[in-house]
C-alpha cells in the first residue's frame, strides 16, 4: 500500500514532537536521576512505542479523585484508631533507644505509632499458615476481613473460602478484597461465585478497564496480604492465599514458594484492621460504621507474660504523596545496623540510595547477608538483580542463592534486636508503585527467631564467591548490565 509523502512526514514530525514534549516533562519532574535517564533513553531511541509506554506506565497516576478519597479515609480512620488506643492504653511505648529514630520516622510517614502488648507467632510453612488462618476464621464471632494480592483457586485456599462461607452462615460479616490483576483467575472461578452467593462480600482492588487506563496507571497494584479476625487477631507477611504448590509461571521450575507470615494478637492487629478498612472502603464504596465497631477493647495481658509484650509498628505504603515510605524505613534500618544485617527477598532491584546504604554498612564492618532465590520466575528481574553483585561483593557483602525453592519471604533483621517483615520486596516496584504493608518488630526474642529462620535459608543456599563471579562469561555481564539499564523501570 502506498502512503502519501505528506502523511509519512506528518507521522514523523508528530512522533518526534510527542517524544520531545515528554522528554521535557521527564526532565522537569522530581524523580531520581536513574529513572529520568532510563526514560529519556526510551523516549529518544524508541519511536512511538517509547512514548506509548510512558503514557501508560511512566508516572504513578492513581487518579485525582481516588487519591483525595484515599487520603480522606486514611486521615479519618487513623485519627479514630489512635484516639481509641490512646484512651485505652495511655501513652504509646518507647522503643529501644537505638531504634527510636526509626519509630519516630515510621509514625510520621505511616500514621501508626509503635504499639505494645502484642503476642506474635511466626509461620514459615504455607500449609500450616492456611490451617491456622482457617482455625481463626472458624472461631470468628463478629467479622473476618481478608486482603490478598493472589488468591490461587483450586488448592488448599479452597478451604479458606469454605470457612468464610460457614462464618457468614453463623452471622459473621466477611469481606474479601483481592487485587484485580493478581487474583484474576480467582475472580472468575466457581469458588468466588460460591462465596458471593453465600453472602461473602468479594471485591476486586484497583480494577483494570479502558477508562481507568486513560485516567490512571493500570500497573499500580495492591500487593498487601492481611487477614483480620474480630479486630483481635491478624496475619501479615509475604504469603498469598496459596499453598506451596503455587507457581506464578508453571514453565519455570522454581520449586515451592517459601514464605514468612506473622500471626499477631494485640493492638497491632487493629492497625492492620485500619489498613484494610481504608482499602475496602476505597474500592467497594460501602458506607462503613465508625472504626470502633471493628476495633474492640482488648483485654490486658496477664502478669508474667512479658509485659509490655512485643512492640510492633505497622507501616503502610503506596503510591501517592509519600510513595517511598517503606524504602526510607528500611534504609533507616540499614543505617542503624552496627553488627549484622540479614535480608531475604525474592526480587532485589535496588535504587542507588539503597545500594549505597548496603555498601556503606559492609564497609563500616557490619556483616551484611543478602539471601535471594537461585531460580526466579522473572528472567529480566533476575538479570537486573545480578548486575549489582560485583559492587556488593567487592565491599565484603555476603550473597546467598537459596536452592530450596522460590524464597518469597521478605524479612530484615538488624543486630538481632529489630525484625522487619511484610509484603514489600526490596525492589523499586514495591518501594514506589505497589500498595504494601510492613511491620517493624522491636523485640530481640522475635528478631532472634526470625534470624534463626534466615540462617536456615542460608543453610540451603550456596554463597556467591567474588573470584568466581568475576570469571562469569562476558555475555552474561552484557545481559545483566543491559537489564540494569531498565532496572529503574521494572
């Protein structure tokens, strides 16, 4: 087919005009230099597709109305909850002096203070975690609220759905919020239909459709994992509603997914409840009663049970006015380390500030250990992650490749005194694009327990050696360094 010459010139000029206009916008935006550079490279060297990509995923747009509504909900719910906790518990508990600055920062950006009086149980077995959840759902008296990124239908998660149906039958309010993309299969499944027919309220978070694609970025996802029962017990961590048979990409032989989830009984469970309530009201539009309807008065811990109990601070994060909340909190933990820092994460794509903090910790004598899966379900992320290894190994960091499956546990321990557990990966997507929830646990006993679990991961790993890594083939270095260039966009 022959196109008129004027049409070809018109398309050429239009393409360059759009690219240059967007390049100017990128230059003027307040973003990190590597992200700015990556987008400029894409816009200048990739015609049409480059600016289309920027239009859809270049900026963390949630939509103005949604942002305003979310801020209103968070301000209202946080204020109600903090007022209740202060009235019932008095002043909030001070943390270890070494970590006080982390607690102050977490309160300022996350909204929740450190809460004392919690009892924690650590779960690192997928099937046992689901069984524990089912037992708590079966004991529910008033409400069950569940939020997850992935609900994998057809596995042991079916029993969670059945337990929710039975709970509704005995008069318990059950609300389930699942990410519209991560749980797409579940939303189309017979289990979701059965739950809705039984009276369980099932809502997709951040639904994807053509209109939203025009107004907001569609790859901003709700990656949180929260279960709250009666405002007394909650679960939070890395495990989706799936058992160890789950595979995100069946053609990649990752082995079982290895997760870490915490069962919390105490005031921190109510902080997680407030996070759920804000997300639920935003996506469901349901008019909910005041927060105290879901935050019952919790009995005081009996004497002899380690008063004031474990101190936990819940820090929610997500795109919006302060998108880097969890990133800055974890950075504060890295800077606070004096002896040892152990990190486990499936996806490790650090920005320059995070990488520099890790290297500085190793240089000042901190034993820094990074544990990541040897086989990952994303080839591009795996390559981008490994492009950083040489810099980290040369300053004395220890990098371990876990061989027991896809290590999906997101944990940090600092000097055996502070533990960080949550849903956020140590990558740019979790730090700036996803809705996540992270728990700072100021308790040496719990931190030691988490560290023992991390040491178990290391025992099933092979450590990356500097000299061997230097000898890897040139083509691997080329692939990894090329992937690093798009790391800020992953």
